[in-house]
């Protein structure tokens, strides 16, 4: 393929460079288009527009490929751990035995949260959505660690900010849940690994002994791995554009949490269970809802099916489906909601209407099922997504800062009133 593209406007031909990535992806570099032609491009939702060049994650929506720093999601889910994947995603290579031990030790040192942050937590009524609590607690870190406000401080200072938020996110997430339950917040238990510490802070009660179920801890670690990064999704793009103004890591991550909250993004796993509960409340007739989903005049839409990037299947969904089956069997979970989910899954994988439209069960469909089986309440599902996506957000912010990328400032086509006298 030629290394340049031609665009012809009003009889004039302009040449634009074509760039190629390490996996053969090609893009027309339009960074000088307006200066050359006076024209801009228009691409609502940026579905045909690359915002950056990145070495973190490669995905191929047609072939169902997802890799982090070159390692397949299948290998990482099977052989790695969430903290190892976090290290790989953020720093670019798998850690040595010494590096991962130091990384884990550093994180353990910082799991405790300043006691005054409880005042932020206590300001939230118990009916607050945990995502709003989480984004506020993350933003409060800018007050307790003012040195984090400068993204251009030394590498060590930036790295300490990174360690602190990885260490404190599980504590914040568990506190958001305890606030909702009206239970006393638990403190981290540094004798436990990352996922087990989170589960204990979530579910331990002062009135009874709590032991982490290894099956649940293992399933959680795999779920976190599967959510670690997903190249330039809505929340990662939000983190990048907020960080591009040289806002701090914590301000950028907090913005990413709020972008993830929406039901079209990270909130989809919560919307899946709410859909299943509505079907159950209406008698549990999945065939009725399959027909509603096919009816163009019916506003009902199946949540948790298909994906805007993966055209044939989401590789994460295949892995998580297997994990869901294993967890449900090992925990002996018997839940009518999950039976309804199974019913929808069977139809979606066979029915020509869904197959022709690539409406297969996606990662949000299965993650909601597992989180529910693990005893995690529905409003916490997107918080779980945020916990998993944290390393990706950090890696995207760090890469954007290290590459000294310019402030994000898209253009527009104005369609409002022409000049009129006041
Ligand atoms: C994600 O993992 O961020 C979601 O699949 C959404 C996306 O990639 O657009």
C-alpha cells in the first residue's frame, strides 16, 4: 500500500502521509490537514479516528485478539496474576521475581488510607451510588498528597503516586460498599494478597470471623486481569484528555471512573443484572424478551450482547464464560437470575437473528453473573470494573505524559445562528 493518501478538493490534490503500526494497522496522518486544506474531518464518537499511537494494548476486533504489551489475554488470564498484569501494563515488561516482590511490598505499605478521608466518605448518604463515592475518594487523594498535583515531578514521585492509588483503590472500593450497607468500614489486612484483602474489607463484619474463599479470590483475580486495559475505550480516552491538560494522575483517574459509570460503558454489567431481574419479575419468560429484542418497535434492548469493537467475539467473554461456569459449579450457586441468563445465552449463541448481528454474550454479560455469584451487590459491579481497569488508566496516562502529547482540543462544525444584531 502507498505510504501516502491523496485527497482531492475543488480540483486540487493534497497528499497526506500514511503511518503503519507494529501490527500492520494503517492510518492517514491528518495532523496537518487543516493547515493544508482548510478542512477538518468529522467523526462523532471518533470510531474512525485514532487519538494517539500506543504500545500498551493491541486489539483486533475482526479476529478477536487482545494483547497487553504483546502477551495474549488468554495467556495472561491463565498464567499471570492481576498485580503482575498491572506491572506489565504500566511499566511495559513482565516483572522479574525481585521486581514483582518489590512492587507488591510497596503496594502493601500504602494500603492504609488517611483517617481524615473517612470524613469524605461519611459525607455520602448510604443511598449514594458507589461509583460517585469512589471517584470522590480518589479525587480526595489530591488533597492528602499535594505533591501528586504536579505530573512533571521526578520519575520516583510519579511512581509513588502510582503505587499509592493501586494500593488504596481496593480500600476505597470496599469503603464505598460499606457506606452503602451502613456497616463500619474495614481496614486493610496486609497479610492477604490484593484480591483477598479486598474481599475481606468488603465482606468481613465485626460480629463474625471471615475467611476468604480461595475459589472466589482466584475468580476475582482473573476478572481483574480481564478488565486491565482495552486501548482507547471511552474511560481511557477520558483519562488521556484530562491528563493532556497536565491535570494530575488522581484527577485524571477520577474522570475515568466517572466516564466508566455510564450504562453504555462500565455500567453495562450492572444493566445486565437489572435486565435479568426485570425479566424474572415479569415471569422469567426469556422467549418473550428475545422477541421483544427483535422487535424494532419495542424499546427493550438486550444488555450484555455484542460489542462496538469486536465484530465476531470478545476474547475476554470466552475466558470469563469458562470461569463463570467453574465458579457457579464450585460454589454450588442456584440462582433463578442465572438460569434466565443461561436461557438468553443459549438463544443468542444459536438464533440466526443474534448470530447474524454478532449479538453474542460479551464480557459484561458474564462478569455480572460472576460478581453476583461471588456475593458482590449489583451497584458494585462497575466499581469492580474500575478496580480492574485502574492499571490500564495509569498506563495510558503515563504513556501520554512520557510522550509529552499535546493537550486534546478537537474542532467542530458550527451549525448555529449566523451573526445577528443584538
Ligand atoms: C472496555 O473494556 O473498555 C469495553 O469493552 C468498552 C470498549 O472497549 O469500548
